[in-house]
């Protein structure tokens, strides 16, 4: 079957007069899932304040300082690739649960690290979780949100990322002020990240799976049950038909590979927009602020 050059226009959404309980359920799902974004922000920002104290305790050199800092970024690059594949294969909810475990183990490993080698490995594990969360949480939110609220709810994840960075800098300042020059003060900065990881794990245990993913696995009854949690009954039934048709079409066409980017204009445009946004975000120089300064 030939693939059209342009994406199929989305149907006009059914008006959603969902009861208040349904709206509260959607807000709760958003809050719980975006703890992944909070952890993303905290774990990338906390090293800024912790590194100077860590350097003295672990005897870091400029080279090992760079390894401790960059190991998270390396893990994030790999986690983004692996997380996307895992969420497609195992489901968004299961993937986020696994990421919560990685966040907890990585943060605890950093906190208890006795040597530089252990610290680098623990930071790499945190990076896997950060990268996985960066691709899985927005997809989960997009697939569970009504079309007219999708942009606003997915953007909440970005808000939680920068809130996590703000929390990291604030808690670092408070702990440094209270702890002063006492040994191991950096461990208190790092251990805080275990708390939102626990909240994320326990919270996702009672959150539903993405209806779009369930439909892609022909689990239409379960998909309808999830939609009824976050939509009015009439809209849930109407949307199930749409989601099921899209899932079948996606499975048949299997778009998204490099070959499709070269051959399908609308896929190519999406990829160029995504690459462009990522590049622009980095060349603003924001990382010179959130990353730790080098000591002379």
C-alpha cells in the first residue's frame, strides 16, 4: 500500500462533557507521570552543587570530574534509544515503572559511592533513566490525553523538568548552608532524588496503560476501559474506534525508520523540526549555567 505524502487529517474530536471525577483522574495521571520529568531535572542539576564537595571527598581530578559529569549524559543518549524501543515492546506504564527503579538505584548508588568508579557507574545508570524518561513520559501523556488538552498536558512534563532543576539548586543551597564544610554533605544532596523515584514507582502501580499502546496490541477492551477513566463514556467509545484504526494503520505501514525519513515527505519534515528544536535548545548556552563550573 502506498503511503500518502501528507499525514491523514485528524477527525474533529467529540465534545467531552466528562464528570469532575474523570478530570481529576486525568490530572492525577499527569502529576504522577511527570515525576519522571522532575527526576530528569533534579538528577541533571544536582551535580552542580554536589561536585565541589564530592571532589574533595573522592579525590577527583579534572579528568575524573569530567567523567562523573558526562557519564550521565552518555547514559541518557543510550537510554533514549533503549527506552523508546522498550516502551513500544513492553508498554509505556511498565517502562516508566522500570525507569523509576533505575532512578532509585542510580541515586542510591551515587549517594553511597565509595570510589570514583562506583560514582561513574551510578551516574551512568541515572543517565539511562533520564534518557528513557525523556522519551517515554511525553508519549504516555500524549496518548492518554484528549486531543484538545494534549499540548497543555505534555508541556507539564517540561515544567516538571525545570522544576526539578530548581529543586536541585535550592536543596543544594540549603544543605550546603546547613551542613557547611562537613564531610559527605554532597551525599545528602544526591539522596533526595530517591524520594520522587519512590513516589513515581508507587504512583504508576495504580496508573493505567496507554490506550493507544493497548489498541496497537489489539487489546481493545482494555483500551476502552482506560479511555472511560479519562473521557466521558460517549467520547471513550468514539475515540476507541479512531485509536484502533490508527493503531492498525501504523502497524501496517510501520513508519518511522530512516528509510521512511528519506522517502516520506511529512516524516522527513517532522524529523527536521525535531532535530532543529534539539539543536536550538543546546546552542542557547543553557548548559553553561546548569552544568558544574570547572575549578582552576
